[in-house]
C-alpha cells in the first residue's frame, strides 16, 4: 500500500524499527511525562501508519477503517499526506505551525541522523534513536481568538491556509510564512511552467530530472510543499549537501532545514521513461520572531488536565481574555462540552476539532463522550431481555399443564 511517502517492506529483525533502542527512548519519554496526562508524539519518518499503536504512545498518523473523514480532510488541509477518500493520514516531520494545533510534544528520530531544527531539541538518545522535544509545544487545549471558529479551511496552498490559521488563532495579522520564488530547470524532459510554480512536463527519458531551485531571502526555518501527479523519487539539497532522499505520491508538506539568507535549496525529482504529468513545489521560510510571539499568546491560557480517559477529559483554564478554547479533540458526534458545570454547544474548528467559547477568568471545563449507538443498543437489548423473561414463565406454565407433551 502506498500513502504519502512510499514505504518499502520491513524484515522481522528490525520490527519495530529501532527495536530495543526505540523501546528505551519511549520508556524515557513516558517517565519524563509521568505527571502529564496527555501529549502526542511521532516519528520523523514513519515505518507503518500506526506507529503510535505499535509502539505504545499517542500518535498522529492513523490507518483505520473507522477513520473520521473530517479528520482526514483537516489533516490534508494542514499539509499532511492524506486524501478525503482514503481511511488514513500520515505524519512526516512537518510544519511548526501545524504542530501547534495537534499537541505534538516529541518526535523520535530512528535513522541516526538528526537534522538541525530550531523547534526541536535533542534531549535523549539510545543507540542511533533520538528523542526530540518540541520547544514550541501547546497542550491539548489552549485559548485562541474567537475568530478561529469562523475560519474556513479551504486553500490550494498550504502556506496560505497556515498563514490564515495562525492569524485567526493569535490575532497577529502578519504572514508567518514567506514564500520563495523558484527557478525550474529540466534535464531530458520538456517543461511548461504556469505562474512560476505550476509545471507541466512531458517527453521524459530514462534518468530525466526536474529541479526546483530556491534562494532563501531571509533567515529562518524552511518547509517544502509537494503536489505531484505521479509517484516520484526526490532529493533535497541545501548549499550542495543532500538532506533527504524519499518518494511520494500525495500532496504533502515536509520540514526541510534551517536556512540563512542567500542559501540555495535544490529539490530534484526523478522522472520515469515516457512520463508526463503536473507538479507544483513550493517553499517558504517561517518568520521565527512572529511565530514565537504567536506561540506565547496561545501558551498564556492553556487547559490544565486533571482527569483523562477515553470518554472523559476534565481540566481548568485561567483565561486571560475572552476567546475560544481550541482542542485537538476530533468531533464525531459523541463529544459534549461543559463549562463550569453548564453544557455548551461546541464550536467546530476546521469542521472537526472541538472548541468552546470562554470569558475572561477561571473556568472548569469538561468533555464527555457519549456513544449514542451504544445507548440505543443497550436499550434494545434490555427490551429483548425483558420480553424473553416474560415468555419463560408462560412456557413453563403451559408445559406443566401438559400442552407440550407428546
């Protein structure tokens, strides 16, 4: 099965990837967070689409027949490998902005090669497996501006959506992502560019390569956004040094590297003999100063969880202003919210993530999951049991009278 990045098979000797070293790092992470009732972790490069379930932590990626299509669409719009007709979505080392809205606190690097990333600090290692902590982490719930609840999640450019998302949540109305203009060249392939980034290509011969070259116009963290129509292998180079070599088949954002002004970033995609299609590769640099100010705004009033299980989440919030308490709790019709003991109608951010309006001050907040299908099921079962119980005395009464005797 191919999804997002293309995953080859794995042999038993390295399953799960990193074996005892991965287990050691996860034990350390859980011990470090023993007083934190909920956080999310992921791997920089996925081995399966259920690494969290496989390795025993709360992850982001999922492959399940019961996947909520609205979550899949939310993930797709945030820039993750997902498609709303699929039942899966895939985390790869991704945008710092997207990470804010998913409660991602840790990443595991299992390839023994930690790329420079100003938003993740190396805090532990076992063998060639490293634990990286997000220094711009936000918990499951945090207070955002009320405007976030009105934001329409619809954009063909993930950077544009994340700019709008960041502004709506923080109230800081400047673009946090600054796009770069590419120079596009092709070796042994015919190119036809539209608007500078959208590319039609045809007539590829064996070994053909399309290259997008970007020059960083400012210092910061760079992400790439891929939109390709075929499964292509690609490499990413910064200042002539190769950083990544992967394959992909779905639109997806990829965290690349820290850059300085004037750095050249080359993305080279390999084409198959006779291949033709379309591709768009965008690059943008994150405004670190603005991003940090926004994170501080969102981190001022967060949900302190006091109780957590699969059907009930309780906590307190000291809201420093009126706003919207955003949570990365996906709504599937069963979650109900209470503020200070009173039930409130949740606001759905991106048509799926549960949020509740709050006024300035201290509040208790509770989210309770009620499975309506289960409620209907036990009532039907109770009625059937009652009816069965009523028939038993009748049957035995008639049997004593010999009615059913031969």
